């Protein structure tokens, strides 16, 4: 859908804003929520995080808004440098974008993006949220990474495919409605002239 670098960056921005909030919620509530409540004795996840002084990053408590900001910067950078370019290349290796139905081609890009970004962001999360007070062990880090990939991949796949990307595409079409309309008119004119 995006046709130029600016549109790709806007598309990535919208995607990452929605995705980071979804993953921070998923990570804090679903994956770690019970552990936080057991550690602190609180009955709610937010109360437990507040009692801990925040979410531990590099062994230091950080407020949730800082977690969202850190993950946003990392995810947006990786999406623009790695996720989008590689997923498009992978999709083009298997399908010709000019002759493949747009839904199939976009679904291929989404699946490739999840396949690239999920392991990379899970590794970063394993590194950021590692229990450094217990000492550092590379095997524990790798085990944590594998565990996070196993937790995150199904969530990433289904949310990106059925919720996040349809929402992003709707927002993107609303923002760039005039450009999309002009592009369709130009394509129709070329088809008529040919």
C-alpha cells in the first residue's frame, strides 16, 4: 500500500504504535502478570508493578510509559531497517506483486514480517528484562529468548493478521485517501490508454 518512503514510515509508525501497546499489555498482564502479583502479594498487575517501583529493565525499575517508549523506539527502528524491507523481499521471492491478488501478497508480507520481527524483538526483550540481580548466564538468556518466542509468535501472528494490520490499513487509507484516489485515477487512465 505505501508507495514512497514517507508513506512507508507513516505506515510503520502506525503499526508500531498499535503493536507496542498490545505487546506491552500482553507481556505485563498475560506473560508476567501472575509472577508480579506473587512477588509483591498484590491482587492486581498494576498495583504489583507500582509496588515494585516499575518494570525491571536491566535490573532497574522503570515506569510503564518508559517501557512503551523504549520498545517503540526499538521496534520502529527495526521495522524500518529490517522488518519492512526484508519482508517485502521475501514476499517478492515467492509472489509477483503485479500479478498476485493484493490480499494474498499483503498476507505474505504480514507473515514474513512476523517471522522476522518476533524473534528479533523477543531477543531484545529477553535481554532488557533479564533478571540481572541473579547474575548473567548466556544459556539462561537464550532459554528466556526461546520461551518468549514461543509465547509471542502465536500472539504476533494472529493479532497482526486479524487485528493490527487491518486497523493500520484502515487508518492509512483514511490519512492518504486523496493520494490513493489520485493514484487509482492515474492507473485507470493508463489502462484505458493501453
